[in-house]
C-alpha cells in the first residue's frame, strides 16, 4: 500500500515515532501466542533444538525496524523485545505521534494487543503495522491499525513522512547475535567477537511457491536491492568493520550468491584491500554451483545455509545438482554447511518419510534445519491449498510456523504424525551426526589443512584465526562431547575422539593443554546446563531502547499517564 498525498503524516519529519517489536516473554505458552516450542532464538528454535546443552543459543535483534529507524530523519525510538509494561511506559511518557509495530504471522495476537494498548494509552498516535504479519488475508479485521504496510517498509515510511524515498540506504552497524550460549557457558558480549549483520536485499526472485520471504517482497522474479553493487557493499562492510571491530559478517540475503556480478566485484575489492573477511550466507545449491570452490573460499564464505529438498520434489533449485557431493565438497574446503530440509512434502507417506529423512541426514551437514511443509498465508502455496479446500481452518496463527504440526490436510500423514516425524528428524540428525559444534570443528580442520599454505595471505589468515579457537576452547569442548556422547552414540563418540587426536597432532601443546585444563570446567558447566534444561529453563532476550534524532519533550508538554489497563481483551 502506497501512502497517498492525503496519507502523509501532517507533521512530516517532525513526527515523533516509536518502532517496536512484539512483546515477550516468548518461550512460554500464553494467550497472546507465545509458545514454548517457538522461542526468540534462531538455532534453538529450528536447528539445534534436539541437541540439549550442545544447542547453540543466541538472540537476533529486529533488523527491519532498525533499518527503518536509520533511514528516516524524524525523531525515532526503537523498542526491541519489550515487556508489555515497557511498551506501556514508553507510550505514556514520550508523546509519540506515530507507533509502528513489527511482527510476523505467529505474532498477530500480540500485535492486536499492542494496537489496543496504543488506543488506550496514547490515543492520538497513528498506528502503523508492518512486517510479515500483514500477509494474513483480512488482517485489517483482526487488528485496530491505521495503516497496514505490506512489503518493504523503508520506502513506505519515507513517503509517509514526506521524505525522499529514493535516497541511498543507510545501513546501521548491527551486531548479529547476542548473549550466545553453549554448553552452559555464556560467551562475553565482547566487541568484535560476534559477526555483524549486513542486509544487501530483501526477497528472492526464485519464487518457490512455499516461500514467504519471496512472496512478501514481490514473488517470482522480484526482490528489493538495498545495495546494488559490490562496491557499495564493500564500502558498507569497511565502515561496519571499523565501527564494530569485526572481520566476520552474517549476510542476511535470501540468496546472496545468486547475484554473481555483485559478489565477484566484492571479492575484487576485498583482494585489492587485503581484507581477510569471513561471510555467512544463504544460498540455493544452483547459485553455489556458479562458483569455483576457490572463489567461494577467497570471498570468505565460511558458512552457507542451503536448501536440501528431496530429489523427488520439484523445487527447481536442486535439479541437476548432486547436493550430497556439493555438501561434502564445501565442507572439505572449510565451509560449514547448514542444510534445510522440508518434512511432509506432498509425496511423503508414512512408508517413505523415514527413508527421506535418513537421506537428508546422510548429507552430513554441520547444522540441519527441519521445517514442516507449511502453506503460510500470503504464499502461492497457501492460495492453492485454500482453493483445494485443504487448509485446516481452526488453527491458531501462533501455531503456523513449521515447527509444530501441519496446518493443512496432507494426503497421507496426519497432523499428530507430522510433529512426530519432525521431532524425530531433529533427534535422528543429532544421534547420527553428533553435536553441531563437533561437526563445525571437523569442517574447520579440513579447511585449515587444505588452505594453510594457500598463496593468498587473506585466506591463510582467516583459517589461522579459526585454528586459534579450534586449538583451544573448541578442543576442550571436543573432550567434553566425546565423554558425554558415549551415552548417545558410541561410534560418534569414537569419531569425536579421533578428531580431537587430529587437532592435537596439529597443535600438540596448545590443544592438549586446553583439553586438560578447560575440559573439566566445561564438563561441569555442560552437566549443570543439562540439569537446568531438564528442569524447564528457558532463555529470553533483553529489552533494548534506542533513540535517534531524539529530543526529550520540554518539561510539562506531556503528562505521564498511569498505565491503567494491562488486562488484555482477548477476542
Ligand atoms: C532474523 C529472523 C528471526 C530472528 C528474530 C528476529 C526478531 N527480533 O524478531 C529469530 C531467529 C529469533 C526468528 C525467529 C522466528 N522466525 Co524469523 N526470521 C528472521 C529472518 C531470517 C530475518 C528477518 C530480517 O531481519 N529480515 C530483513 C529485514 C530488513 O526485513 P523485514 O524484517 O521483513 O523488515 C522489512 C519489512 O517487513 C518491513 N517491516 C518490518 N517491520 C515493520 C514495521 C513497520 C511499522 C513498517 C512500516 C514496516 C515494517 O520493512 C522492513 C524493511 O523493508 C527472516 C527471513 C528473512 N529473510 O527476512 C525470518 C522470518 C521473519 N522468520 C520467520 C519465522 C516463521 C520465525 C519463527 C516462527 C521460527 C520458525 N519456526 O521459523 C520464529 C518466531 C519467533 C517469535 N517467537 O516471534 C518467517 C516469518 C514467516 C511469516 N510469514 O510470518 C521468516 C520470514 C522466515 C521464513 N522464510 O519462514 N526469526
Ligand atoms: S530459493 Fe530459497 S529464498 Fe529463494 S524463493 Fe526458493 S526457498 Fe525462497
């Protein structure tokens, strides 16, 4: 929806804006749509959730609203991961003209409640709702908002404030992950220790029919580029490198490697400037195949998230590729692979699904995401299923996210069984392949052995950096995993032992010392974490408030109101 002249805010760039994500706590079952199965975590939510204390735990900020804040000249606050109380306090103390709420489909109950709170606590504010939640057909009837913004939000907000929507995009310096935790140890939030997030574009032109990000930003053939060229990206990365003291970047682009000209220009610039950066990217297998392994390695690609859909499905990105071979090759070149497998495709039956999951697991990726085949509102798949009358109509939107049960009538698999197969897939991957941390160590060692004498010093430097971790803390972790995994799968424990020996062969003093001194401490922390998790421990992100172009209200202009009603009105 484009705001017309009439829809521009009367105060333009003088309007005081609040942009908020939905409120927590998240990892619990509640009436607003929080679900314990759906914590505000990437890995523990959908990748390593069966890995117990070895699961990688961390939070990611709400980048969409951070991007919007950075690209308007109006005074603007971002409130991330608020409690309801923090949201109410902000509404009653800062005199906002505009309140923007960002959510995805599972959050619709919270968005509704936040709109209700704004109407009550800040009645003169205009309410704007954006993000994937707006893809729900008929969302206008579910929430009380003044504007519902579908698709890209920076240009919409600029138009709404009467600003230049074609102005270049300013990318904030974003620390990718927060409060990282593994094996019972919370890693310090040290400057430079975590990658920076870079968002070159949104959407994906491939247009797979189930893909919500592709359809949200225009569907097949369409996407929105924030940074068109490798030069622009390079300049941005240099700035962020300086600001955050990072050499590692999480490139948040659904199919980064698809844009080969941009990626190759970035590589040229990196070479000229001697940048030994590492990049974590999302890419389809077809796009990866457009590069030689050495090109990927020189570009710094050290982690790739790639779909592994069944060879029997007809998602075109895999055709002609032997993805298992590709995975092996990537790992042999030191590139960690995060596979993504859809469980419950149309051709799956109780008779073939186990075999299909086993085939996915046999790729031997470092990480493995499993997701249920899910018609998500707004996608072509959803529309097709609706036409066929196969959508289950009594499913709460909070449960439509692919990590619980089917939201449609599957030809051969029941709803309850969909959950059983999904849970089993996560468990089976863990049981057969071991903790992801161990698999990462394997890949790192392969990369180091292959590239430690590589002619390009940038590449040697990158692998040497990884070895610092592998020869110290990670080797101690291997010692613990070897011990703890004996009770899960003896043969994997043996393999971890072998790997540890290999690491100790490469770094005899350092690695042995680390295992002997750090290992026992890590073992205690791991066991304590296991007990905590068994007792129901969950983790929540901290609340952030960040203000830009901000001027506090002159005293007396805005009277603080008490937050009268935090009691929800549940529809
Ligand atoms: C980072 C991320 C997360 C982070 C959390 C982020 C957060 N703080 O909320 C983590 C890892 C925790 C996470 C969790 C989940 N996520 Co998530 N996540 C993403 C991811 C990878 C990137 C989001 C992003 O920053 N994109 C880049 C920014 C620039 O785009 P954007 O957020 O869409 O914002 C733009 C517009 O939407 C719009 N906009 C957004 N907000 C607003 C607000 C206003 C006022 C306006 C005007 C405009 C506007 O403007 C922005 C700029 O153009 C996306 C995939 C993707 N590529 O987008 C999935 C995605 C958003 N997640 C998704 C899902 C389903 C989940 C989970 C349910 C897990 C799961 N089962 O998959 C959980 C839910 C967590 C919860 N309890 O709420 C889906 C949403 C599907 C849908 N249609 O609702 C996505 C699209 C992935 C996918 N393809 O399935 N996620
Ligand atoms: S290739 Fe991946 S990101 Fe692109 S449309 Fe298909 S599923 Fe979505």
